[in-house]
């Protein structure tokens, strides 16, 4: 990967880039700030990632286990933020379980959270399995938006699952709205840039960048 000097922020989605500390050692002098998918759960690697400018990671919150709780805490111990990605509507997701999962996202103090419903995109195993079971309700690809339920869930109606997804967004951002949480993340990176001498004042204009759903 080649990084041009003027570039201030990097986002990557190749897990292989986050499984070794060697890349992070090389990145430290560049003073870049970046986000990525999960980083190897190792103290040395996480410390190097933080020094190399790790801003926040995207972490799947797939259950309410201590594994997930500890994973999120470990990132935060090294000053790395966490945006949780929460998929609702799996076959073992009852309404009570979904509510517990929503509460869990607040308990583990995620910086941001994105809630979506299971969407069986064509050519995926989910699509093949649900089609074989006769549970696909729509073949209108415009409805495959990750917040519209296009299949028959096992434990709720499609409409109820959409309602639960909507409730999840509202509950998570009730005390701290999206804009405020994003401001906190930007404030964190500004402090890091001031400390390493890479801060540029025009970054402040980006605090109002939209994230996730539009707030009403």
C-alpha cells in the first residue's frame, strides 16, 4: 500500500493489514489517522496501532459474551475507539434477545453503533438458505437496504423486526445523539494531532459530517 504525504485519513477493509505490528511500526512517522476492521488482540500490536494513528475500529457485536465485552475494553484501554456493527434478525434472535443485545451495546460503552437487519443479498448463503426454505418475501432489489426486512424472520413478523431495528437506533443514541458522539471522536483525534504536530484547523469544519441515519 502506498500512502501519499498529503493524505490525512485512511480507512481500510483488508483484515490482513491488521494482523501484524510490522506495518504499524512503519506508519508511526507518517502521523496518519485511520480506521479499520478488527485489529489483532495483542497488547504489543494494539500499542503499535495506537501509536501509528488508529482512530477507531469496526467491531461486529454478534452476541453478549464476555469475549465481546473484553474485546471492546481492550481497544479502549489503548485509546482506540469502537464502532459496533450489530446485525438483527438471525434465526436465534427472539425479541427478548434483541432487546438484551441493544442494552449490551450501551453497557460496553461503544463510541458509535450501526444497527442493520439481516439482508439476504443474492449469491450469498443467507439468500440460498432462505430461498430454499421459502422465506424470501421480496425480490425487489431496491428493498434490500439493510433496514427493510425482505424475509420471514423465525421469531417476529417482518414489521416487528423493522420496528426493533428502529428502536435500537433510538435507544442507543437517546442520551448521546449521533452528532455528539461523532464530535467526541473528532475531539479525540484533534487532541492526538495537536500532540504530534499534524493538526490542521480546517478539520474542525468536518465535525458536522453526517453519520448513520439522519437525525430527526
